[in-house]
C-alpha cells in the first residue's frame, strides 16, 4: 500500500489556522481514497508532505531528501499574505520571502491551492516546480442543515427573523476586520459575528482599538470547534469575507458547502472559479460590499447557493485524494539523493 508521511513536527502551533486545517484535509482525503497515512519517520513513507515553514520543517525536508523520499511542500504562505497580519509582519515580509524560497527549494514539488497562488510563487523563480491543487473541503461534514441553523440561533439567543452576518479568521488587517467592523456599524439592525482568535500580543494596536470600539451589534465570540463553526455557517444569512489577500480561503469553501450565501471582496485569488452573481457575490470596496450585503440580506439578489455548493463538491476530499495519487505518480523516486547544499557563509575580515 502507498504510504504518505504528513510531517507534524510544527503543526500543533498552527492547529487553529487554515494551515492546520489543510493538513487535516490531506490526512482525510488520502485515507478516504485508500492511502496509508503516517505522522512519523517509521514506517518509512513513499512521500513526505510538509505544510509549515518553521525551521523544523526545513530540516525535515532535508532529512527526507537524504533518505531518498520525495518531498511535497504545500505553499500555503506567500510574502503578500504575510503582510498586514501580525505585529511587525510588514517589516519582516522581505526576509520572510527569502526564507520561503529557501524552504520551498528543498522540495520536489510545491502544491499551492489556486492558480493565483501558483502565479505568485512562480514569480519567486524557485528551482522547484509549482502546481495548483485546492486544499479541499469535507462536503459530507459541511452541508446545509435546517436543524443546525436552529441550533446556532438558539445558542446565540437569536430569533428566526433576525438577520445574521458572520465571518471567520484571525484578527488581522489583511483579513478585512476593519471593513467588517465598519459594515456592522452601518447596519445596526443586523447581528454580526466574527469567529476566531489571535494571541493579543500578535494583534496590532490599531486592530485592538477598533475591536474595543466595535458597535453593540458586533460580537467576537472567539474560536469555534469545527462542529460549532458548521452550525454558524448554517445559521447565518450571509458569510461575509472581506479579506484583502488569500491563497484560497478554506472558510470560503466551508461556507459554500453549507449553502450559505457568500459575499467576498473582489480580489484576484477568486478569478476563474468564483464568479460574481454566479456562485458568490463580490464587492470591490466597502461601498459595493454594503450594497450587495443588504441585497443578500433582504432578498434583492438571486440565490446562487446551489452553484456555490457545486464549487465545494468539485473540491471534496475524495476528489482531492484522487488528485494527489495522480501527482505521486509523477514524482521522482530514486533510491537515495543528496539534499541540496546550503551556500557557505562568506568570511568577513
């Protein structure tokens, strides 16, 4: 049986992020299509998946290459989506890009979720080939369910008629939290919820101050389990994702899978697979987002949720598992290979 090692040396640090969820998806997608998955070096695997870009992941890739095991590195991160995130991220972004290149060049193949992300990584002039493959979504777990809608509304003290808008993500400027707060302030008759959590030490002061001054109709309940998040998607009238930069957006796929009307900022990552008025709605700026948000809330825009669900179904975990197996057939499998040499440091006088 084919065996895949999903390296977990640093996954605990990102377990509540999209990267952690993507690794979970890989595990489930492979097992659903008959592939054996391990999370340690023994028994020996036929390929190693790496998802993070922490130092331990770099050395794990080099260890795999020394043992002659092909490495697939998931390109979840780019310099662009590192900016406007945590405290100091803009200052560190150029160094982060250099580190990304060093890491990604240890792989035999880089998988990144969308053609947009592949184009960005392609501009880095990496030695390693880059290919797009969605992170996927569990369309059996995330699915429309009126009972879950009722459960969410009861848990949050909402009536059947109250309009509810949700979003999910870290407390980052890049995620569009400032626009979300502004939209909540402009629609006081609507209930807004932002689900997620970020260590306060990593949240820029401007974001902390904006959250502290948020209007009464906006709540920040914190991190939700997958089951609680599924209820929230089912219970919401609109999933609003104001993010300025993404490599895909797993939460978007989850909302689509649950049949939640979805409104996104019109950014390039969605080009070619999510179309305004076809399977989602998009707004270029805060004004357009507000117009389309009210249109969705009050039934002035056509329902495109069935088409949105089909987008998610095309990226179901079994489909992703089968795509991965086709990719494995293209990887080099020599008996033993040396890891690429690190450049020696220049001596200084």
